[in-house]
C-alpha cells in the first residue's frame, strides 16, 4: 500500500499509547521524538521513529515523501465543547456588553441564547447546514480534527430536532470526527419561564424519545446555573437522557456555584464544563470524590465575557483531568480557533505548553469518547495530524499567539486544502 512518509520532523509531539485521560501532574508529561519520521497508510498511523532508524523500518520506496525539516508534527486538536450549529450573529450584544450590560441582564430581556433561538426558528435546515459546514471547514484548516457539537438553540421539539439533524448531516459528510450532544436544557423558552416543570416534561417526554429513536445524539447536557436549571432540575433531565442511552455532561459553575459540581459527580458525568467559578468546597469535591471525568475549560469564553479565567492550576493540584475547548458559539465565544485557546490557556490560566497540548488533544479526545482513536500519536490511530511551519520549539507556538503557524493539516490520512 502506498503511504505518506513524513521525514526530518524536528519534533513528533505527543507520542503515547493511551490508557485513559491524564490527571494532575501527568498533564505536564508530553512525550516527543526529536528528528523523527512518521508513516501514514490509508487513514491510520502505520509507524514512526527516529530518522536514524528509518531505513530499517520503512522499505516502500513508492511512499509519498514530505520533508518536515524544522517543523513539528502533532495530533490535531480535539475540541470537546462547541455550539457550532447556529444561525446569524450577535455583535449587537457584543456592543451592549461594552456599554456595561451583563450576560445575565442580556439574557433576562430576551437576548443571549433566546436571540439565537429565534434565528434558528427562522432559518431553513438546508441554510443552517450550509452555514455550519462553512464553520466546520474553517476550524479544520486551523487544525481541529474532532469536535463535539451541542444543540440548545432550538428549545422546542422542532427546533432541537432541526439542529440535531444538521449535526447528523455534518457527521455524514465531514472528515472531522463529530460527536453530537442534546442540550435542550440550555435555557427556558420565554413561554416556560414560569412553568419549569412543563418544559422539563417536553424535554423528557417529547424530545428525548424522538432523539433516541433517530439516534441523533451521543450525549445529553444541561446548563446548571442560577437563573437557568438548578441541580434538581438538571438531575431529572440528565437521568432521563441516561435512560435513553445518552451519556451525561454538564455546563456548570460558569457564573455561580450552586451545587452543580456535587450533583455532576454523583451522576458520574463524563465532563463538567466551564468551571470559571470554583469554591474551596467545589475543589475539595473534585479532589476527594473519586470522580474520573474531565474538567473542560473554555478560556476564550471567559476572555470574551471578561470573566475570571477558570482556576486551572488549582484543578491540577486537586488531581483533575483538564480538557481545553473553544465553546464556539455566537454569544460568548464566536471563534473556533484552538490555537488561540491553547495560547490563552498558557497566558491567562498559567498552564505549561505541555499541559495545554495534553488538554487540547489527549484529554479533549477522551472528553468525547474518542481517546482510543485520536488525541495522540500511536500506531493504528487515525492519521489526524498538524504539520507546523518551521518553528524553534513547542513553546514558540503559544508564545506567538494570534499567528497562524500551521503549514498543513491531515485528516484521516489526507491533506486538506
């Protein structure tokens, strides 16, 4: 079989046989091979090693050869928290925030999430797919090889199904690995603001049975937050999703600490996402409860909302497994550039480059249930790889934030344009 042979790689980054997510101090360990080669056959990584061993390891002279002198080769980003399927934009709210309105105030007057809900209602499924496809193409060129996409801008049976069906179409067409999450519990629609039980009943009795029947989602998520869904309401919804075979996740502690951390641990959710606001009790829960899920941090959302950044170092000291994701959405993080996410994690959350890389690749893959096929360089894993431009070191990449230092991206063994 003719393959693609990458040679003279300055550093082959994140070479490991994964057994699970990386926790605490493990996240500072990033195995690399200097002056390396890597062979791709079909859509998988077929071999790799030091250049000095290349002649004995690779004998197929017909392989396409790519010289990677002075370049790094690393796994593609695994972005485990996005809302990439949306309609329109919300730059007017961006200006409102500059003028002093808070996220909660904008949401309370029918803006925020409900703004995008109306836009989803007004757009056709075909148009929603086209816009979302363009975003997917954009992030693939920036090195993202796997992405989780959440619904949550429908907030009705028809709207949520529209979004989830668009995500399914994206899965079927794209080379990016995609996981789908049902987030009907993103906020309460206006007509249910005083009837929480009625909307929860719609989620559990009308939305979930259809979603399960059509196999439209891999996960179920809830925005557990003051003014949105409290821990008790969140548990009802997550347990209903679990009954239909969906693995639970949670948006939690973005603005307030209201007991969501403890509830998420009790439900053994795969990931708890946001975590900008963590109390000493929350950190103690994460450290002592024996929970083995992931803490997904979203630095570009904190940046855009001018909120405190998640306390990443405290989480690592508590032994947590941190994943990094973009939260790509029109209201609080209108960007899917994981290179910038990694830079912000280093600059604002004081993660070492090695910790940030592990969070955005290995742990990001495990936060989507894809750790056995993506997130590191290992024989038999999918050949989803980033080739950088010539750079002196790994740390140079987050140091040069805002500069595109990607030369080529390979998805499933093929170069993308």
